[in-house]
C-alpha cells in the first residue's frame, strides 16, 4: 500500500470500520490510482442488447400455481441507506410521506411493509424482509419496524448495516480533513457495497439455512418494485445466477446507465454514463441503439452469489465510479475531493449466464426529487388495498418545479398546503417562481406559471394551463 492509503486505512480503523470494509476501499483506491485507462467502456468493445423477454411474454408461459413454490424460496432486501438530503430531509428517506390511504398518511416504509404483508397473507409465504440501512437510517427504520403490529419476523435479520468510506483529497490522495464538520469527511461507497455487506453480515448463510434460494433486491424509494411470484418463477426456470429487471429507455433516460454486452466475454454489462468516453457519448445516448436501462431491481441466486463472494473474500472486483465533488457539496470553495463508488448492477458482468427481463414502468417508480414526489402524490396514482401504486399507463407529464422554492421538502409542503393539484389533464407542468396553491387546483395541457418576482397564489378551484391561470371571463 502507498503511504497515502496507509493513512486512509488507519483513519478507517479508528472510525471502527471492519477489515472487509477497508479491503473493499483498497480495491477502489487501487483502481483509481493505477487503472485510469480502464475507466471507459468503449463503444467498439461492446454490442447493443436488443431482444430481451418482457414480463407480458413470460406471464403467459408460467404455471402461476407452481410459481408460489418459487416465491416461497425468495427473500426480499431493500436498500435503505439514504437520508434524502437532496430534498432537505434529515431522516431516512423511506420515512417521507407519499400519500394518504383511507385517511392514513402512508410513508415509503409503510407501503413496503404493506406490500410484504399482502404477499405473505395472500400466498402463504414467509417472504423475509431485510433493510440495508446506513448508520444514519438504522435507528429511524428499526423504530418503525418494531412498532408495526402487523409486521413480525423471527430468525431472519431485519437489517444489515452498509459501510462508509473516507472522501479523498484530490490533490494529495489522502483522506480529506474538514474540522468544521467531520461528518462531511465520510460518504457512502455506492450501492455496490451491498455485496461486501451481505458477506460480512452472514445474511446469505442465514437465508440458505432456512431454505431460501433467491434474493430480490431493490431501492426503498422505488414503490413499483413489489415482490412478484411471476418473476420468481421465471428466474427459477432460467437457472440463471443473476437477473436484472430492465425497462425501455425514453428521451428522459438518455443520460442513465444502460445494458450492453461485452464482445470478448459475451457477458452482460451495466454501462453508466460516467464510464462512457466523450467521443462515444452520442451513441451511448441513442435509445434506439441501446434501448434498455437498469431499474436497479435485481434477482440473485443465493448460492451463486455466496460462491462468487467466497472467491474474492467478500470484495467483488466491480468497476469503479469516480465522483468529483467538494468536501462540502453545498460550498464550491471547499476542498476538491473524489468519492469512489460501485454500482450494484455492475455485478452482472461477473456471472456467466446472467440475464435481463424487460418490465413495464409500473415496476420502476423512483422518487429522487420533489418533482417525482409531486407526481406520486397527485391524482395520477391510486394506492390500492394491496399497496400497489396504480396508474392508467405509467406515462407521466414532465414536471419542472422551481428548485429555489420547491427542492426542499419543507418548502414544498408549505406551498401545497391542501395537497398537490390535479395532473389528470396535464401534458407537462412548469412552475417558475414562488407560487402557493389553494385547494382543488387543476393543471391541464402544457401548464405553465411564470415568475412574477414576488410570492404568488393560485386560488381555490382554479385551472392552470399554457397561459397560466385560466381567466374567469370568455375571451
């Protein structure tokens, strides 16, 4: 190890991090220092992936009574490490209210638990649920789980704790120092950290000892990623070690990670845009050539993953993603740092026989910003008694809310005191400036509100369209 990394390892040990966590970060650090030329996944080295079986096709081919048997061998894991700081939250993002159901305010975590309980009761399966929490989300999450009278789970852990890693000073290669806020010296290592956390926690061994064969993994902010016996049976039928749910890219997905195939190995690969060389960017964004993106809903065979982790002592050789930031991301004048991360889906390239399945947008409903939350809280959705977020076609209007006034969840809630307006007739929504909305407001067409340079108000019952608030009189 270099002197710089030795000091990094010492800092990690002093912070209480395990040998596995340090070994994983050593891999990331070594790649950053010595393999810069392998950053790109070049267009000339890959082949597009065009024909992937879709959910509707496989639904028609499986025995749905038999599918319960495959589902009974499935465990459920939710990635739940995020605080939602991009929306101004200081608690687990999964504790954010999404919408009301029968007068009760439902958070992400309430809907997830409802989905699991529904599957358990309807199909008579155990379906253990584990959250991968961070040190910051663990207490909040476990408090909810322990207080929920419906949710009960013995023998299988309800949480595993992800690692943290130091941010690296870009100029020195050493762990950054930021005495005014030492918490900002640390960052999550990306959701690829899941694998070393699974290895270290012993969860895979526990699941196997209880007869489970498959693990379904998804993000806690994606309420579309419900447990599915159809996909469990399809996964079992294929005997594949690893399966990614993918969906068709649209123009809005041009800059996201997409699935390709390595010409040399023939294996599937996840290519993030940070791994695309500048000269390949146009082709990488071509949604006709590369039509599928990764939903981050992943199925793994527990025995295959455990074997792969054993070969590498718990640290998978995943591609390294380099994120260049400042130590305080809100202050561009602070020290420039690099954050080294891995992506969970990138593990697809490590398994022979890994596959993809195309799913509809109903299984991909992520909430990354208040723009996304605006849609989830609108009348476009209905939360069913089975805790499914239901919409007619899952093709949503493009929503752009002025980040000065709506990015922070508390500012957002203040400006929609009666709930968000109706989107049923809206093709798009653009709100510029500081607007507060009354009760029963309706958006229609390409609804637009311009900045009036002062706090403004949309009265109760008004309609907002391409010309702003619709006038009361005939023109």
